[in-house]
């Protein structure tokens, strides 16, 4: 009887492994499609992007940890530049940032994000509000390109240092 249970357990593990592999492949494909959709939408003027239906949510799929350690501003710039598939509401932005690993000790994370978005809109011109939500401006896209390049240079410089064993 114990041998039969062990055989079943091995079969379950094999099926589970296959299903997880299929799931990973599909999530990768969805990520590719989301990237293509976001790229095409960035080429369109915001007013031309079709208004989304209230019953639909277009939250981007964000890799857990993508925004870990980033400031709210940097996270918003990264999200709206690279992952958003269209305008996002303040709540959707907060939810996506949290899903991507951003943490906050504040009382209302969405409230903090709202304040940062307002400052980014009025003081820096990095985001713009529309009836459908927030979207990245050309100034915001350029700011993120600069920030991302400087972060990549810093990582490259750090990786060239010898490691201590």
C-alpha cells in the first residue's frame, strides 16, 4: 500500500511540475503581449486611447520585487513608462507598486501615491491626468530613461568590484 502511495505521489509531482511549467510559459507570453500593447499605446496620443470599460481592469503584470527599494516617484515613473498598458488610476498605481514589492509605513499608501502624482504633475510635468487616469508625459519618460541608465551604470560598476570570500 505504501508503494502505491509513493507511486501516486511521484505522478502527482510530475503532473504538478508540468502544470507549473505550462503556467510559467503562459505568464511569459502574457508579459510579452502586455509589453507590445504598452509600446503601441505609448505611440498613440493619450486622447486617442480608447476609454476602458468600467467592468474591465487593465492592471499590468508586474514582477514581484521590481519596485523594491525604489522611491514612490521612481516606481511611478517605471510603472507608467514600462508596464502600464494605458492610463491608470491612483488606486491602480498603488496596487501595482505594492504588487511589485514597494513597501510603505504610511497610513494610506494610495494617499501617498496621490500626493507624489500631484507633485509630479504640477511641479515636474512628468505625468498628466486624464479622465481615464494618469499617464506618463514625455518629460516623465525622459526622466525615467535617465534614472534607469544611471541605475544600470551603478549596478555595472558594483559588479566589476572584486568579491570578498
